[in-house]
C-alpha cells in the first residue's frame, strides 16, 4: 500500500476500481476512457441517423464469418 500512495491519483483510482471489482463490490462502476466516450458518441450519432445494419446484413455477416 505504501508504494500505491506514490502513484498518481488517476492510477490509484484505477487500482481501487479493480480491487473493488475483485472483492465483489456491487457499487463499483466502469468508467469509459476518453477514447471509449468518443466511440460511444459516434455510435449514438450513427444510430440517430439510421446508419445501423439490418437483421439480414447481420445474418449475412455471421454466415460469412461462420458464426
């Protein structure tokens, strides 16, 4: 624990989240990275404009990939 105190606050928070998840704390919440937030924003915009694959397109892709 002494070494953890020398780490940056952000890294300490990350370690704490992992420890809480490990011990089963139901209150812990995953936090998106800035990159993940940007990807989520992009996907919401795409969804709003209707740029989603159809069921038929998904079935075709799954078949192509052997899933």
